[in-house]
């Protein structure tokens, strides 16, 4: 299955590079110039490309993995871009809507931080 999100931002290269840099600590990822990729170890792949005021994410994954990978990638990107109110809205090639992440409020960001602290304690 293929799922695409076109994220409006005046800083697509910055957010693409930040997303790949962060996620490549746990999965395979690379950013070069104005594009990059993430490889979820056989579960799926994401190609990222920066354009004029957009960052395009193209996910290819099995149907059983698509929603979870949309969520993982989208939440990270929307959190990084919370001050710019980034929204990641996925559309699947089948025509059905995918998942949506963001925009996140200041309260949402505090909740993410608290949940992270709780996970680290356990």
C-alpha cells in the first residue's frame, strides 16, 4: 500500500532533515540535499522530498503496517513542528483517508513530555 502526506511548511528541508536525523537513531535513514528516506526494517519505507513550501512523505508498507507507520512518522513530524502548527494528513492510494497527526497545542506537547517521563521511569 502507498500512502502520501503533503505537509505545508515554509521550512520543508529543516523539518525533513530533523525527522530523518531523529528517527535514524533507531531505524535506517538518510537525508541528502532536499530529499531523504526512512527504512523500517522490512515493515515499510518512507521517501521524503522538500518542495516549494511543502514536505512530501510517501509511505510504502503492507496494509497491516500502514496505519501504525503513518502514526509514528506523523506524530514525530507534527511534534517537531508544533510551533508552526504542522498537520500531517495521510491519503492512501486506494482513495481512503489515512491517519492525521497535529496540529498539537502547548497542552498536547506537555502531555507528550509527561508520558515520556513516565515511560522512562518504568
